[in-house]
């Protein structure tokens, strides 16, 4: 039997090391700045930090990024031989394909399910999260931290009468102040025959000054801020008699307007003419295709479908989880039930057009503008744009002032 020479073995070892180095480098799973911060002894290693991890760090169970726990991974992979392989190389070659978790802080199966675009593209989940997902605000795993929507304190000021066309309007009142653009918005909805139930979310429900809107809204509730808009809608939807409702809207105060009465009337004519069961103003392909939830209308068979969906809503403390669990799946749930969805102003880009192309949307007849869009760099001309539509820019200014004052407040932890 002929054995390989020591030189040949060294060549094989070097070739394997170069292959592993290329594999990790292509994966994007080695966070060099993070590794050097946590392993300062690797700073002057010949060949760099990645080579240090391959030759020493992996064997010593050091971590290549904050979401890969080498020691935890090895303990949960009985097929891993510490003397034969690097933990991260093993994960890339075998563990990821097996659906193994790289750490207790990242769940690949949940990530694929929650972000279908990742699964469709066939991208390794942790790689996607570190390269793109984290910067986009995507979550590494479910927190499972939620409460019942009924836990929030609720003040019923005016119960609405059963109506055929109604909307649940969720608004946030920082410091008890309802934003000035809410009243003309409610009046415009009433002008289109929509009976609107206003749900005011506030940290302290007794602090809300609701008197000015009492006669404007068909129904009025003040609710402890918890779970964002879906929790507010769900909480009140469970209270109301909707047996005669044939058209149900979900609206929030993130949009300012209607900017133009004529454009708003045209939009409602389109809603009435639409045969879709769920209608949104705009859609998005971020994560997966879905209607954006700031303005939704369910019609016909869509009304009980929407109520059934709201019946399963829980109160999450993180907005990202509300988007993942409710905004994004809602359109899919309708399609799975053979119900149709329609966006009146469908997106032509991969981004969020209500933020990035709000001027173009207005030119297309979109009767609103996102308050967030007016606060971004490059939007300094927004007053002229709104005034050209016939909207009082002073109303928007007062709304933005309330938002900015709230943002300047010290962050508070969510209630236990």
C-alpha cells in the first residue's frame, strides 16, 4: 500500500482550507468586524480574521457572527466531528440543508415561512438575514411574545348602530392628542356614505380629548395603545353587530388627506365598481405580494372573511411582527379562500411607493400622502404639493408637529 507523502498531505490540506475559505466568504456568514471585536487576538493573524476562524476559532468554538453559536450548534449536531470540520463549514455543507438551527437566536424554518421571497429565491436563510434582512427590519425568529387584544383597557364612549357600509378607523393620540387631520378624514368618509367607528389608541386612555370628534364619528372608543392597528381593529370588530354589513373598511391615520375631494370620490366610485372581495389602495411585493393595510375595504363575501381573520389577531409589541403575522398574510388568506384582491394603485417597483414615489402617486390620482413621507429628506416641497391639490397644509403641519414631539420623547418599555 502506497501512502501519500507529507508534502502531498499538506497540499491537500491547503486546498481544503482554501475551498472552505471560499465557501464561507461566499456565504456572507462571517462577520469580520464583529469577529475581531469579540476576538481581538485575531487582529494580527497572518492571512486575516477568516483564516484565523478556520484554523483556530472554529476548533475553539468561537462564533463567526452573532446568530451562529458554534458551541450550541455542535451540541445539537451529533454528526459533527470537531476534529474533522469547522462548525460553520459543516452548517453550510450539511446543517442548513437539513434545516438545522445555527443558534437559539435564529430559526431558518420560520424565516422561510415568514418571508416567502427568500424561499422562492432559494437563498440560505441566515445568509439572507445577515446580508439584507437585518437592514430591512426583518426578524430572525418569532418572539412568541403577544397578548390577547382584550387585555388592553377600553373606554366605550359611543357604540355604533349596525350599518351596511362601515369602517373601523384606528388612530394614535400621543399624549392624548388626536392628530388634526383625523377630523376632515372622518368627514370625507361620511360624505361617501361610510359610517366610521373611531378607535383612539393612547398610553393613558383618560388623557384623550375626544369631545371634538364625538359627533363626527358614528362610533367612538378609546383603547390603551397595544398591538398596533390590527389589535385595535380586531378588538372592536369583536364587539360590533356586523350582521347587516356588506362593506367593511379598515383605515388608520398614517395617511393624510383626502387631499382632493374629486380624487377621493373617484376612488370610491372605483371601490363600488370593483368586483374584488378585498380592495386596497396600494400593494407591495416586499416579503411577498400583499395589499398595504392602512386603507382596506372588504366587500360581499370578503366581509365575513375579514372578520374571521380579525378573530385570530393577537397583540404583538413589535410592529415587524404585526406586518409578518397580519398585513402580509391577509391577502394570501383571501386568495386561498378563492376570494379576489385588488390594488387600485398597483406598485410598479420593488419598494414602498407611498414613501419613495408619493408625488407620482398623487399625480396618478392617489388622494392621500403618508405622513412619514413628508418627514424624509427631499420632501421639503410638500406644502406646495398639498396646496396644489387643494389641501390645507396647516393641518398637515400640526399633525407632523405632534408626531415629532412624540418621537422626541424618551423611549418607554412596553407594559408587562
